[in-house]
C-alpha cells in the first residue's frame, strides 16, 4: 500500500509538472507525459488499476482507424509524417488515467490556466503582438520589400 501511495504522489507531481509545462514548454510537457505513461505501465505491472476506459475511446479508435486507412491508401505509408510523434497520441491517455475525478480534472485545468497567465505576464511583448494589452501600442510590423 505504501508503494501505491508513493506512485500516486509521483503521478500527482508529474501531473502538476505537465499542467505547468503545457502553456510554457513543449519539451517539459513531453517529459511530464512520459513520466505519467511510465508510472501507468509500472502500475499495470504491479497490478494496480491505473489504465481504464476513457469517454473518448470509441471516437479516438475511429479517428486513428481513419488515419491508418488514409496512410495506407496514400500509396506512400512510409512517408507519412504524423506517425513520428507518438507522444501526441498518448498525452490524452496519460493525463486522463491519473485524474481521479471531476474535481481533480478542474484543479488540473486551473493550473494550466494560471501557468499560461503567468507565462503571458512574464512575456508582455507576446501579449502586445496579439493585441491583448489594452492601451498598449502595437509594435511596428516589418514588411518584406517587393
């Protein structure tokens, strides 16, 4: 039981790391997701029921089936570039499996929003370029000479 609690704490830490990284760092998000998937695999080997059905399993099965069919039908399946980034596919599952309930999912979402807001505040020029700072003059745009 103590080992399960330790894995649960590690998963919670990886969830927070992933949530903070989503708006700030793609690499950080990938590291967090890899940690969550590794912990899920460890939990599965230890007999814990971490992996469970998700509400989107059917829709995702249809989606990935269509992608696979499209890849094969293209006539050049080895040149399909979308399959080179499997972390995108496992991110949903890695996060979903470790969220305990709706309240936990809401806390995860709040961490993502706060991290994004803090990241935006730390980089005001990005907000100014997008016109999100009221009253701020937009920086001049450089146009290519023709």
